[in-house]
């Protein structure tokens, strides 16, 4: 499987990144191992997780996703074949977000222990705490890079101003650079990325990974009326998309998918993969058919007319 480079860095990724938020949440350990084995066999070796995953599941404390991935890599003996991405700074039960140096240096040790590894390929600032100076945060990452515990750093969900401040601090103070920016982006949520963030990333050679690439499953087409998501764990994420525009987007996906004999998910992912400024979408899977949609997306060639149709129907 052909790899892509994030921005101007030497960090490579599969054309689709697997989102590990499902591990310990909608998939238990045994089910997670099955999906991970299938991904590995098909050549998907880039995995995105976070220390906070899957704290929101009943009975969980956070770190469950990292622990499952770590155990799987250890048992299979394949750590050196995995592009491992995780994050720091989200609320792990302490009641607030934190990207101070002291917090990062402690949190990374917890993540490394759960992941059963001595290094992380890409370490993200998950959320901004809106108070720590960017120089302090980047200084923590510099220490981790120099010690070999982290290879590259990225950021997620920063405001345009804070992202620019961080990139300026890299240039002025010779601190590590955010090589990747992670932002919500899909056919029903375009505004967070398109605009200032996209421009900043392009101008500074920063790669982009998109999360909620399938809008929590809405773009697969399985949620078309209210009863479809009643009692489902993703209800709170998808019910807001059940409106006139959301249904129009699904209709466009239906027609293009039928034309190419692929799934709606494949079309939605292929659209992102062909959008300017995007390196790779992050997507999750809970069954084999979902992974098959990844293969379809990578092979799918959308025409200019099809891209224009999707662009138009999803425009706010």
C-alpha cells in the first residue's frame, strides 16, 4: 500500500488512518484484536488513538484504547511495523484540559506504559487548555524528542491563533514543529477546517489528518430516520445531521456509490482524500465490511463532476 507524507515532514502514513476510539468502547478486547489483525493483514499500519479513549464508556477510566493496542502489538511482536499516533491534554478525569510541561511529561509515561512501547511515532496536543504558553508545551515535546520517546508532534483542535503562535515559536525559538494538524472534516462538517486552518497548514507545510471523517457513521447511510439511531451509542453524535441537507448529501452518495458499485462510506472517504490540503482521513471500523470500504475508497477514482456534485450539495 502506497504511503503518503505528512506535509514537509518525513513522517509517512497509510492513505487511511485507523481510528482507535472504538477499542474498549464499541469493541471489547477480543473484537479489537480481530479488527487489528485484519487491518494489519491488509496493510493498514497507521493507528490513531488517545490517552482519553475510551473514558466515556461506562466503567472506563481512560487509556483503554491504548492498552488494547499495546497488548496487541506486544503479543504480535509488530511494534516496529506500526505508525503509532496518540494524544495528550484532554480531560482524563482531573476536571480540566492540561498541556503544561509537567502534565505532558507525566502523561507520556502513562501512555508509553499502556502502549507497551518506548516511543510514540506521532504525539498530539489533543485539546488546548487556553492558558499554557506555547513555548512551554513545545519545550516539553523537545525534551521527549531528545530522549527518543517521541518522534514527531502534531496538534488537534487548536484555534488558528494558537496554531500560528506555535508555528512561530518553532521558527523563532528553534522548538519542535507541529508536523500534523488534526481537525474534524467531512461532507457535513466542512467549516472547521476550510478557511484559516487549511491556509495556515498549507503555508507552513503541515500535514492534515481528518477525524469524524464519516460523521460518526452518518455518511455510511445507516442513519436515515430517528428510529435508526435510537438506543445506539452514537445517537448524540449523528442525530444533528438528520436534516434536509444531510439527507441530500446521503442521496448524492447513494447515486455515486451505485454508479461505482461501492459503499457510501467509500465515496465519503474518497471525497476527503481528494480534497486540497488533506493528507489522510481517520476512520474506524467495527466489522470486516467496514475495512473493505477502506479498500474501495483507496481504489475509487471520483470524476470531476462527482467531486463537484459532492462539493455543491455539502456547501453551507
